[in-house]
C-alpha cells in the first residue's frame, strides 16, 4: 500500500509520530522523578543560614570607626607613610559657642523625639520635656554674646554624626544642656540621647512622697474592695525597661541581629548586648546635684534628673562585668 494514495492515513500517522516525540521527554522525566522520590540520600553540605555580624551594618561600621579614630587621637602620630594613612577624628563641638543655631532643625528634632516616644524607645514624659521650647532666652555669654534658646544648636563630626542640642536656663540664669541628641546623618538612626530635667519636673521629693503615700492608701483600698486605682503611682521619671531598649535597637535598624539580650553580670542596670553585632545599648537614670555661686556670695544647690541612652560598639571581651563581692574559694 502506498501512503501517497491514502493522504488521510498518512496525515494521521504523522500526527501520531509528533505526539509520541512530544510526550517522550515528559514520560522520561516522570520516570526519573518517580525513581528519585523513592530513593533517599544524605546531603554532604547542608544549607545553613548566614549569621549576621556588625560588619554587615553601615551604622555599626561607622560607630566602630569613630571609636577607633577617637582612640588613635590620643596616641603619638606615626612616622613616614603610615602617618598619611591615619584618619584624624574631629569630634563635634558641645558648647553653645561652638555650635550653630538653626530653627530648621527644631522640627527635625521634635519629629525624631516623637518617633522615639511612639516606638517605645523613649518615655513620652521625657519626649515632652525634650520638646519643650518655652525657654526663649536669650542667654548672654561672658563676652556679651547673646544666644536665643527657642531653637536647637547643631554640630557635626568628621564621620557625619550630627549632634542637636536644646539649651535652657535654670532659676539662677545658668545655662545647661536640657537635651542632646546624636544621630547618623546618612541613615537618621539615633545613637545617643542625653536629657537633663529639673528635679521638680517629675514631681520633686515632696510630690514623690505624696505619691507614695497615695499609692499605699490605694493599695489598702484595693485590698479591701478588690478595685485598683490606675492613677496612683510614683512621680519619679520613667525607668527604661528591656522593651524600650529593644525598640531603640529597632529604630537603629539593628533588630535583625537577632540576639539582643540582657548581659549577664553587667555593671549597667539597664542594658542589652548583641554578640553577633558586637554592640551594646545602655540606659541610665539618676539624680545629680550641682552648686551655683552668686554675686552676693554663697552657693545654691540644684538637683536634676539625668537620663542617657547610648548605642556603642563593644566586643565580648570589652563588656564590663561586675566583680563578685566575695571571691570564689580556691580548691
């Protein structure tokens, strides 16, 4: 039989041949998959997720470089070509005369502080104090220069960290730093906060004692009635907790380090440490007293609350640890 005499049959045979050729790879792959699924084999090099480190983060590299350059500033300058490779760190000025006033940075400073309060990194009471621009000055320096205090003053260092400050006057007209905020100008991450408020801003000793007495009375009432008065409490400034320090790490973009934890045997009452990032976050809250003299003679004591929150590079070997009061006995 000649196929050309039967065109329909020839066409059907050609179509069948095409289908067989097209299905052959699928049949082969299905058979291979079935054989592979029925067999197990050990993987020689199993995948492990990479562990993040401080070198992966621009902010930590900058902080490490700042610490290294600051330390080298106190060492003798090397001789020869090595002197050309050494970077000289120039820190930001901290006095009002060496900083620049800028009303533009007032909105920036307020926004950063409010963001910190919203995230939980800074207590709202402290953020409210830091953004209190009611002090309109002016402050007159010893040489007659006047400085207006309704705007922040700023300065930058050689690595791009910018420090914003709010200055204020105490009851004797003495200038002091009410708020100092240091942030990286490239990422906007805050690396240091320093706040100083009058002691009576949070209630003072008398108000604190009254608050404690009210709290004790509320506790007795709660024990008798089973109801708790949520308004009762101490007038002492809010104490930073672990959640606030975690929020501070997150605003700096470092939460992904994944191992932030309270360091053991630490000298800091409030701290978080990341061994992956070799970074330390510390917070402290304490009152301090200064003495101010007067023209008529005598001195006046001024007590303030100070709150500081800092991010800094720190290796495990550099981590300060408390020394046990009683040394262990030697066998």
